[in-house]
C-alpha cells in the first residue's frame, strides 16, 4: 500500500512553516514536457546507498516548487522554500535509500509560474547497493598561483554532509609576515589503516607531518644526495613505508592560451621512506628520465608511476613532455624489479599520468592529456581506465568533460566508486564529482559532492584538490599537530650511494620559472 508523507521546509527568514495550502501535490497542473533544470544536476544518476541527502534547487524562474519522491511503496512530498531550495531531511532520505537499495527512486517536480502549476518530466535515480567510503579528504585552496593564501586540509562525512578541518595554515597566516609560503598539501593516508596519515606543511619551519600509531612527528625527508624534496606520496596499503617522488617543480604562465599555466618537472626521481627506521632509500635515480606520481597496487606488490625521457632540459618546452605508465615489483627492503611498461601513451602523442590502482587489482585509473605531468590546469586532461588483465586503455566517456580538466582521482575501498575533481561547472573552480564503476568497467553519469545548501559550491571561492577516500576520520586534533609543528624536525637518514652533491634550499612545493 502506498503511503504519502509531507515534509515541510523551514523558511529561515521567518522561522515559520509553509502554509497548509502548499503541503500537498497540486490538484491541477499542466504537463510542460520539459526536463526540470536543477542545480546541482542530480537527475538520472546512480548514487550509493549511504550518501548524504542530495539537496537541490529549481534553477528557473518560478514562485513555488514541490517535489514528490517515490521509493518502494512510499511517497514523500517536499515543499521547497521561497528560494526554490529542496532540502531533504536526513532521516527520511536514509529511509528512502534503504528501501530502494538496488532499485530506483522516482522524482516528480512541480513548479508554480504566474499562478499556474506545471509538471516536468519524471526522472529516476538508481540506488546502488554498493556503499561508498564514509569520508572524503581534500585540500581547499584559493585560486592563486604564486602565494599560498588561506588553505587547509579537510574531511567530509559523505553520510551526514558534515565537514571538519584536519589542519589549516590560518594560525601562521595571521601572524606578522604572511607573505611567506605556508602551504598545507600533499596529504594521504594508509588505505587499510586510515588512522595513519600524513601531509606536508611547506615553508619556514615546515616539514612532513606524520601521524603513525597515534604519534605525530615532523620529519625532514631530504637527505643524502637528493636534489629535490619529496613531493607526491603513496602509502603502502599495509607496510610502514611511503613511496615519494622527489621533484623540482616549475611553473610557466601562458598569456595567450586556454591553459593559463603549465606546471612541470625540471627533474624528478622516486624514493622510499621507511617510517620505523626514519630512513630514505632510492627507488629510481635516473638523470635521463623523470619519474613521478607513485601509486601502490591494491596488494602492495607493485608500485605504479609515470615517467618520461623527454626531459625539459633537452627541449626547454614543457609541452614536449610526454609521460608513459610503468610499474615495478616491490621485492622487500630496498629491492626492486625492472620497469614494466603498462601504457605507452607517448607513442600516440599523448601523456599519461597520475596512476591510481583499484584496490581489487582489476583497473588502473589515469589521466591522459596532450602534454605534461600536471593535469589539474590542463583542459585536455581526461580520465582513462586501464584493464590490468590485458592493459587495454579506454576513455571514460560518460565521465569526462570535453572542455575542462578531469583529474585528482581516487578509488573507494570496494573499487566501485571513483571521485575526481573537475572545473566543468564554471571553468574556474574545481569541485569533486563521483561516479559508479560497474563490474564491466562502465562508469555512470557523475554527480557533484552534496552540500546542505545547493548554492554552496557557487559561493565557494576555493578549489578542491587531491580528493581521497577514507574509511575512518582523522582524530588527531589541530592543536596536537600545531604543537608538533613548533618542535624541531627529525632528520631522516639515507640508505643509498651518494652520487651527486645535495642542493641547498628550503623545502618547497614549487618554484617559478622566471625566464624562458
């Protein structure tokens, strides 16, 4: 038997419930034959059974909006507020998803325009029984290429919609000389032990901020004959080791190009950090190649990375840098196998970067672009999936935006959901999107990170980047991290041959190319 529930939306300005004349579906209306223009676009998508409410608004001129959502034998009627916002109470939303798991929920949108009610085309959303990891971590950064500004690393509860800061640079940013770089970035966690986390606090008195077995330490990983600091991390899924690329990052600004900035490596190598020994050892130290963006396989037996031999010093043009995807077997301690080519993108005149292995070992998610190692500002960057059975590569056409970059991707722990960042909504600000990956490798239509207020993303003047799933929240307090930051750093030792003098200089995330 079908049951109808009416959900009232509180009007914040007046603190009054909407009148009884709007607490039910219209008795008289016309079919306009149109698809409702909603923001965010949560129409005809697949969503996880444990996601927070997908609130939206009718992005059209109208006096009122009423929405009916049918799940199983239940019908929920939601009355929008005076800004045409449709906010779904968490308890009822959770109940709807539960009864519709593995099935669909149906939406009917009604709008009143000039006193006349109109009904839009009905649409459905599929509720996947595949849950999503409860937490998403990311960095929020102001749109600046030269200064750090106010930034921080945050965690978002995907089940409740609550956000919390892990660490920000606000404490140092408000001090006297705030023109100095104070950048919180390059965060990651151990996939199977998410209580172990790390991020970099770059700039004066900075270092690698490492939480391991409940203790926080500040580490200086630059040692031996390393020419550059450690930059991009990959924490082994079960062992106390982190693979890093050691990069000298440069920037080139473009005055007459859709890509406003080229970010690229002058040189880069791979190193391994042993947490318990506080020791760095080389993985790949190759002056003629540039290796970067390491990523462990789900079982921890292989390390994937991208590499190029078209070094910047040879052509002095970063757009000649084309990367291929490789992997190397980890044999334990400091022993490594030979490089194995996974995808030779350069042969196709393309560049493949940022490999991310699915935890189940079936796929490798990468970005493919026309050039370079850095994809977040490269409008040609798209997501591609490599089937590791045969190394066949295919573009995720239902996910990719043809005009904007899609990058900074990650897998959920069940290998059924991906998250990535895209500027597709306005061309300026990157926001997180989610897509379901079926057993056949097919991706569903992406949807943006849900927020309680549909205008949140439009009003936020910061970029999301380095989005990463987590099964558990960070519990270490900002105060504890800040106290450790004020302490002296622990210098890592070096386990490898010394073949070149160490370059002096502060740890930094990037350097600006001043002259071309």
